[in-house]
C-alpha cells in the first residue's frame, strides 16, 4: 500500500527570521544562525578585525550572495577559531548551496566547540539526511531532541530518517512524541496514520487520520489516505466518500494523484484512473510509475500506439524496468511490429534474469516462443 507525502514547506531566506525553513520530504525548520557568540572567548580575539567581517557577512547573506558570505566567514574563523557560531554560519551557507558534505563538516566543528547546542545537532542531522546518511542523521536528531525536548523539528527529522531505514516503530514513536508536545499537529497525526496503515493496524490508522482530518479539513492528502485505510477495512462507502472529498479539495501533488489513480484502477474505473495518472505526470513528468499506469490502461483500451509512447517514456525514466520492456513488447506485437516487439521481449528477459524474477523469465520466454 502506498501513501502520499505531506506538502513541502516553503523556504524562507531572511536572516532576521528566527527559523529558516527548508524542505526535506516532510518540512523541517532550519536553526537560527547567530553571527557571533556573546561574551566569553570572543572578547579575547581581535574584535577590530572580527566585527567588520561579521557585518560584511550579514550583508552578503541578506543579498543572497552565499558564496561571498562563506568566504567572509572563513576569514572570520581564522580570526576566531573557537567561535562555534561562525562555523554554524558556514554550515548554513554550505547547505544553502547544496554542499551538504561541507555543511556537515562545519556543523561538526561547531558541535565540537559547543556540545550542548540543539540547533547545531539539528542542522547536522539535516545535512546528513540530505547526503542519504540516515543512520548518522537520526543520531543527530535524537541528540537535538534530548538537548531541547520540545523541539518538534528534531522529532520530524528523526521520523523521516527512521522511516527511510524501515524502522516504522521508531518513526511512530517520533511522531507520537510530536503529538505529545503539540496536540494540534495534524502533520504528525497524518504520519502516525500512514505508518500504522503500513503496519496493518487499520483501525488505529483510521483513528489517527480522522483526527488529522478534523484538524486540517482542507487537506486533500489526509482524505485520500483516510479513504484508502477505510477501503482496506472493507468500508467501501465511507472509503470512497473520503477519496472523493480529497479529489474535490483541489489540485494535489504527484504522489496523491498516483495514489488515487492506483485506487481507481483497482476498482476498474479506468477513465478516472487515467485522468489521475495524467495529473500525476503533469505534477511530476519524471514519475515513472504514473507513466506505466497510463501505458497499462491504454493497453487494456487497445490504444496500442499511445501505450507504446507511454512505455518508452517509462524505459527512458527507468531503463532497468523489465516490466516496461515486456509491456512495450506486447503493444508492439499487437501492432504487428514483431521485430521491435521481439527486441523488447529479449531485453525484458535479460533484465528479469539479472533480477532473479522467475515468473518474469517464464512469461517472457513463452511469448518469445510464440513469436
């Protein structure tokens, strides 16, 4: 069962805003970056050299010259190498330029200088998550949550990285912690419902999603997820009603449209499914699963030319997909383009064999024998 992601949170670029927001699957808040640590070691450095650099760095950030600002902060770090906030600023500037490995290194330096700063730990987790290092990212998010127990952003990051590792129980605990902090956090209730549905706990999932729907009645994704869960429980009337509510709430992201299309196709509503697949492709032209859905429906409707176009697009997006080659072969054979169909089946066979798909190998060999 597939459930759609939550909507990305918009990014804020202003230096003066307390939390800089950056998207990563579910929305995470990026920590505030101070330009200098108050008191202590900074008083022992050459302030006459340091303060102009910090002022220049702020101005460059405000003008979004992140590369220029980074060079200035690197010079500031030479003047004051024990200022954790300067390294934090460098991490932020690297992250703004998608240099997440360098960002992680900078945040590690900041943490070495200030081990009790929850924002530094969170930012390290964010950078590591963007690198795909989910295990270390989860560790950093946990540390951020321990240092700041009501840090919802840290629990959100922890939930995402644990889900990426397949630790559904751990992710569920992270989202339940968010609800404990903020009982009106509909995103957390939606995530709880999605996880419980994946665990097969449909009654609990329905309860969580109903709470999310109560808190955010205009969210299409919640209605669609709730409808899918209710249908899984055999509650057809309520499930379809929830899906229809989701469809009426307005434009949805690619993942939600793909989910709707799959659901409608399973109920043999080919026209409705085809429309939803096209909406998914319009939202994300690189969504191979939606292109494959279009091809499958067109093949069933005997629109073999349209199916050929769709399956070739799938192959372009996912060249290691044996099913796409297999279905392309079927469409080509129906148009009596046997040589091209034979080539597609042979490629499907090679991929099925390399992937150890016994059923795929058997079916493809059978069709090749017929041709």
